C-alpha cells in the first residue's frame, strides 16, 4: 500500500483508468485464491469448514437452527450453499467470499464515483492492497464484508428513490442474510433518516414475514444468533483484555459487559446520527456512521476480536482516513499488521486472557499483549478521527467527493 500511495502519480497517468479496479481485484484476490487453493491445493481453514458443513445441510434441504446449528442469520447458510451446486468443496465457499467482497467493492464504486471518481477509485485500490482484507477474505474466508455490501446497497437504493422505506427494506435483508451484529447499525439509522416511520415500515415489510416464517418453522430457536452477543465467552483484543492486568479479571462480569457494550455502541452511533442529520445526506453519512459503529464495537465490546476489522475497513478507508497524513497512514498499516497476526498467535497460545501483571512475564505472552495494545490503540486513534468529523461544525468528508447532496436526506 505504501508503494501505491507514494507512487500515485503513476496511476494518475494510467491510460485506461476504468480497468484499474478489476485489474487490482484480479491481482490481489483472484490470483491469490488460484495460487493457494488450486496450485498449492491448500485446504480452507478458519471458519470455512463450519460454513461448508452448514451449507451442505442447507443444500440437502435441512432447516437452519432446527436441523443444524448456525450462529449466523437464517439465509446465510442457504446463500453459501449456492456455489456447492457447481463445485462441492469448501474452496467454493472461499471463492464465494472473494466474489462477495468484489461485489461490495463494485457497489461502493458505483455509489461514490460521482463526482470525484479518481479519488474514490484510488482509495478502493488502496483497500485492495491492505493486508487485513486479503488475509480475512482469501485465507480466512470470512463473511464480515457482506454487512457493508448491504450497507452500500442501501445507499444505491436511496440515491435512486430518496425514500427511507427502501433503506429499511435493504437493512432488513442484511439482518436476515448476514449476522445479528447488523442490528447495531440498523437501530441508530432511525435517528438519521428524515422519515423514520417509513424506515421502520421498510424493516417490517421484509422482517416481519421472515420472523413469522421462522417462528412457525423453528419456534424460538431463531434466537440462536443473538445468544452470541450476551455470551460469557471473552475474546481478544479489546479494551477489557488490555485493561485486565490492571483492573483484574473481568470475566465474572462478562454478561453485564456484553450488553453494556451493545447498548453503548447503539447509543454512540445514535448520538452521531442525530448530530449529522441536519448536516449531510444519507450517502455521505453512512460510511462515517458505519465506521464509528464497528470501530467502537471492536474497541469496547468484551467479545470483539480482530476479524471485526473486515466489517469496516472499506468505509473507513473510503471516507475517514486521510492518505496524505503520515500518522494516519502509519496507524492504518500498524492496525492491518496487528489484526492479521494476532488471531493466529492468540489461538496458538490457547486463547489467554491476562488478568495479572505476572502473566506477562513470558516473552510469548508479552508479545501477544503488545499486539493487543497495538490493535486497541489504533482503534482509539480511529475513534478520535471519527469524533472530530462528527463534531465538526460543517461536516465535509475530506479528500472524498461524494454524490451530490439532495434536497431530501432520506
């Protein structure tokens, strides 16, 4: 990415700029997938085997939550089952994740290319060169980017209709297709849209029939994805795992901290939504609100972990990070390094939570703790940038021209 930023003048002279995004996507996503899973014939790892088993059950007509377990939204297993009709392999699930990230990238380009397409294109090219999305998508086969896919789809729908109803419809689809975490951005949007009743009606138009069908088919088992939010199991890194050597073991209060984290995340984003409502349009505000939501969640919630970065890195780079600022660029690169290295290292150590200073006397534990500090410190820095933008008297997304403001916000 550093070479890209400092060699931007070469990109500006590229004779066919429209080909840059697909070319970069092929180089940084398709070729790595082909090299790892076809040439080297590596088996998918991380959560992919779990996705694959659930997708196989869905492909065979089994009913989610009743016949097989899934921590994700009801449609997720059935969407991941689609490529198995053409290639019955866990590698097909990874390929689907790569293509879904490509779709999110393309939709983001479509939503924000006018005016100022050159700047937006450059930022999306920079995103493709980041280490974390590459590792999470190609090596990890993670699905978190799907949430932003629906977010930017809601922007495109709003740009065409200027109607809050359709924002609600798309966000309801996000809830029933991705994961329960989507509710953390869905709720605060009530405070931003101009017509919250129509927004809620859009949520109900899609959500209530889905809910009714789920209750009819599986009873209260559809609450399975929500159980993770209040689970006692802690993950790292986040504020609590970093503070634990100082404040002591937080795990006896894990359930309280979980729901406090959820409530504060919704509250902080709702506050930002209220401040931004009179200042900007939906397409301008969503990347900022989205980045704030999931940065804060990853920073504060005791069950957050490094993979959550995949939810917000694209909108963060699109509208928050100033690529001309050396401190911001360094923080972005450090963050990418730490979130890539920490999960594997942490799991290799046996998922430790350091609750005493003497836990850090070994080199291995101290290295893990330094990685945690790096992730949490970078998140705190990003939150500072987000706070400054939200509190600005006249909100203008620097360096990123976005679609022209409309007379109606949403």
